[in-house]
C-alpha cells in the first residue's frame, strides 16, 4: 500500500484561450482542408477554455529545428520540475511544515515530449538538495498513460520499502512537438487538445511517518493494473522525423475506449470483489471531451464522478502524462471525499494501453 500525500504543479506563462488557438489553427491549416470551418468546430466543441505554452503562440508559426526545440525542452522542463517539486514538498495546503529533500528515497521521472541524457531527474538533483543516494527511475515513452504508470510503479516501490517517501514527476511540453509543415488532420486535432504542464506527487509507504500531513483523508493506493492491447501501435504515439516528434493520433480512440476499457475495469474490480457502483469517483486522464463521453458511456457512470477530470480539461487541455496529477490535485483540494469509499485513477496511452489504480480514502496518521 502507498499513500498520496501531496501534489505540486507548475504551468508555463503563456496562456492561450481556445478562440485564439482557433485563429492560429485557421492560419496554419486553411489551405490544407476545404472544410476547414467544419474541422475548426472541434476547438469550440471540445470543452477546453484555455491552455498554457512555453512560448508565445506566434513562435509556433515558424519552423524550428529539433535541436532548438529539444534544448528549450531541457531548460523549461528543468525549471518547472524544480518549482513543482518545491510546491509538492512544502505547500501549506498539504503539510504543516516542509518535507526535507533528503527524505525522498526515490524519484520517478515521466515524460514523452523531449530527450535528455543525463535525464532531467539527474539534472534536478544538481539544483535541489536531494541526497546523492536518491534512486532515480526515468520512465519515457508512456505518453498520456505515463502519470498513472508512474504512480503505480511508485506505489509498488513503497510496498517493497514501506518506510519510503517517493516522488513522481510528470513533465510534458507538448507544444514543442508541433510541426508547422505537418498539415495532417492528426496534427490539426492535436492542436485543438494539447497543452504544456508539469506536476510532482509525493507518495509514502504504510510505515512512513505521515503525521506532518494536513489532509484529513488521504488516498491509499491498494492495487494497480496495466493492460496492453496487442497490435495497436498505430493508435497513438510519435513518428520521428528530421524536425522532431510527429504526432500519431487515431480518430478511433473514443471508440476503442468505449469497446475495450470496460472489460479491463471489470476484470480489475472483480479481483477485489467490487462493482462499478462501489466506485465513488473516477480520477481519469481527460484525453478530450469525446474520451470523457466514452468513459461515461462505457463504464455507465455519472458525469459527477468525472468532475475533476472535466475541470482540468477546461482549464489546461490535455497535458499528456502530467494531466492525471492535476486531476488528483483538484480532487484532493476541492472534491468530495468520504472515509473508506473507493475510487479509481486511470489513464490510456500508446501501446495502446491502460493503467488503472484502485484507492480508498483513509484517515491521516
């Protein structure tokens, strides 16, 4: 078992509302699609109000080399990861006093939108006073499922080392993967959905000292489940070109969610002798409005159980792996919680794959 104690976040400074994003997309794609007006309705209908980017929106109209974009990725990811970790370990909403960096036993770093060797977590250890003996586990290529996967792997670490404190950092600068010369419909749809965001979560094992926590009820991760759909590599991911990361984004994702996810969730709940009605909240990665609609239809749950996911989608769009941590933070601070009630954390990503975590609300130490 493992407990989620806190989540810190950091957002880039350039806030773009969906109206301005629509204007940008019209400028970039108007000569590529005869039905551009019809396609642009996806910006209005997607229930996203604003997103945040590391560069002004005009910057994305021009070509930039992969070298330039990746250097920006390293610099900005390091800066925002530092801030997210600082918040995570010291935010007064979560702690009576700050958790010392030296208390962190391991760091899981999750990303899919840039490259760095040494990894960002190693660079971060040179800027923050972590112990030099801190274990580092970078996880790359998991896409939108990465945040949930990172939490699941961190929870397994806490099960093996029940006195441990573990950080999960999810950092995605999706905007830097935009390629202005790519005039495909996948790139247009991606332009309507994705934003930049960085978040960090602190977990601990069941024997760790949680008395410093201010949360009256804490999510205790009970179990997790990873599932891969065979022969589905073309559903989402990257093609790598001379310009960098070129998005693969199937229009069939909502249909796949609707037809495939329910069985996975049912198998997971059956293992714990639970039913859908036993789940009080679904803290889901909101891939987009159609994906949220597919969750509701497939799992036969009310939209109220997805309020935190819907709220984050509206304010920040799809930030890939980081999004799920924003959703959990939203619910920790503003959502309904009742002792012993069960909930699910879930995300879908390349592979095609799903990651699910079962948790219950438990009293603080």
